[in-house]
């Protein structure tokens, strides 16, 4: 049994897409485009923060000039293979700085941070730093869309959860169990993987902060962003935060 700590997807990056085939990227992209166009009708450029393997970025590239940013090299490698024409940057959402050729901070008409990636920031200070970085890169009339993790009242750690993948040369069963530790949800993932002729097991632990919309909106405000929470987001029970410069 191999056990890995460190970055959240250090173990599982190469299987990420196989496990999330159920995700409705097309439908989510339609909703994102609708919101961006409503808030910033002239929007042409979009930065997807915590872009992962680039699936949202590739879908959104049909509507905007898209770039992606992620902390994890293994996920970025998958994104660059998926969408070789799109620029992908390695960076921490709490402290990234994208510059043009003359050293000026680049500004985007829309910035997205999707699939609850913001939950991996474990403290209010980290949230404030991330929103400051995003605000710095957001055009004056631009829009920020952030898909949060569960609220404290909505997170139910009682039932174990299972995802599977069944491909000719790859079989995966990922079981997870969760608990709450203070402000954090802690999810332990247990993988059984058959790849080629080998079967092996791995473990991976993820920690995501259980923030209320009010906490996230307050953290945005410290960066000069005026945020509001939409119940009707991209996925059930997660909602969506929409923010503009105040």
C-alpha cells in the first residue's frame, strides 16, 4: 500500500479524467458563458485558475481567449496535451503574477475558479490572498466566478462514496471516507487500480475548508471585490459566487 501526502492530486493526477467522465462540462460551460456575458458583455479573455487537466478551459476556448493556471505540474501536463494551443501557467492561486512583455500585470475580462478548487485553501488568510491575486488580474469591468466547496451545514460525512472507471487497460475503484475537523472537511481516498497487468492500491488525503458564502464574500471584500452568492450554480449544493470590482 502506497501512501502519499503533499499536493492534493499527487497520486491520482493521471487518472483524474477517467474518474470524472460523469461531469457535465458542456452544460457547465453554457452556464458560465451566460453569466460572463451578462456581467461583462464585451468579455474576450478568460483565465481559469486551478484549471486542473484543462477540460473547462478547452470548452470555454470556444467562446473566449482562454488561459489556465494551476499549482500542480502533473495536472498541467495533462492540460497541455489536451489543449496544446492554450497557454497554461504554473502558479499558486494565492500568489500568482502574470505579466505582459513590458512587465505589466495582465488583466482578464473574466476569471473562473471552478469545481470547488477554492476549498483547498484552508484559512481565511489564504482565501484573502487568493482573491487579492485574482482581483489584481481582473479587468476593471471584469467578472470573477468562483465555485465553492460545501457549506458547513451541507457537508455530510456519514456515507462512504465510490467512483469507478472501467477502460480496456485501466480499471479504478476509488472509495472515500470523510470527517470534519474544525473548519475542514478531510476526505481520505483509497484507490484500487489495475493498469496493464498490475493491480495496486494507493491512498490520498484531501483537506477542504467548509466556508459559508458570507465568509467567502467577506474575504473577497478585503480585495476590493463585491461578491454575491447564487444558489443556482453548476453542481448541486455548491452554488456559485459572482464578483466584480467594488
